[in-house]
C-alpha cells in the first residue's frame, strides 16, 4: 500500500518504534514526517497523515480512529523524560509553564494537582526553555529530550511517571500509534510491530547514534530505553490508560471518556 503517511515524534523514546522503518525491512513502506507530539496529533486530525504517534490524551479528541495493538510509549514507574522542575514544593505550585509541544503530560499534571492535591493551577504554554520557563512560573513542565538531558540548578524535580505510579499504583501511557479507521490499519499492524522488534534488537545502534547528539553515554541511552520506557500495551498499561481517561473526564479535561478501539 504505497503512500501510507505517518507522523513520528522526533524524540529518542520514539526511535525503537520506527527503527525498522528507517533501517530495517520496513524501510520505504511509509512516508514519514517527524514532528513534535502536538504536531503529530494535529497532522492526524486534519488527515495530512494516515497514522501517527500521538499524545495519548489526543485519542480522546479524535473521531473515527483506532489504536494499533501491542505498542505504546509508556512507563511502568520513573520515566526520566517528563519532569516538573519547580522552585517550590509540589503542593505549593500555583503557576506552571508547560512545554508547548506537550498535551498528555500537561493533562497528567492537571490531574495530579486536581485529584490528589485539590489544587487548581494556572498553566501557560511556553517554548521548551527551562530557564525562561522558570522565570515566568513556579514550575516548568518539560518533556522528551529536553527533560532527559536537563542538568541545570532547580530546587525540586518531580518525575511525573513516578508520581502517577506512586499515587495510582499503575503505569502511565504517554503516547500511542493511532490511525484513521478507514486506512485498513489491521493489515499494517504487523509492519509496525516488526519495526519495533527490529529497534529493540538494535539498541546498540540507536545508542551509538543518539548518545553524541544528546551528550549522554551509550549506556545511559540504553538504560533509558530499556528500564524507563516500556513499549508494550499490555493489560497493566491499558488499565493505567483507562484510569488516565477516567480522571481526565472527571477533571473536565475531556468532555467524555471514549472506549479503547483497537485495529
């Protein structure tokens, strides 16, 4: 099926999902666009692409789409790449500058504040510059490679994957492969799964490419991709995803809680 267009997040944590499409047997099967998480969702919404790796909250905001089975970008506990950098303790935060490419993480932060700390916060989207963000607000929410490589001075650092696990006992699903339900996704699913399998089998190659770009050691990259990010969509992850959607609805972030519809 030539001309199948996909939108891909440009962070390190996405690399294993698309490594086969870049370097394996799936190369040439897809027309790939690399974007921020928010832009991936927007491209899917206006049908510029047939499928995309989108923030998990965006599944609830799209019509006539399906989730590709068996794959996600999730965290069983600490994720390292979704951080709240704060000048004050968590419970005292009132203003937050959020990475303007983030939607799921921004929703997660609102849920944690409202449901578990009974706090309403003022959120301002901002370019992902932690120093500038902290000049404008009590805290800065940073995601992806910016969070993963952050080493600046800050009073408090909260890993939102770890916070969610501590408060709910569940993993958190940050992103999903989602596509339009008229694009025969079930027939393409094996190609997506094979690309991920190829990536997980070539983590040394991914680490060798990304470590110099990010200023990390290859070992640190591999630890992140194997111990912090979980690429499955097992029952435990689906349970965490359903809890996220339930609390998002209760918090007024989404108008209704849509069931998970898999290709």
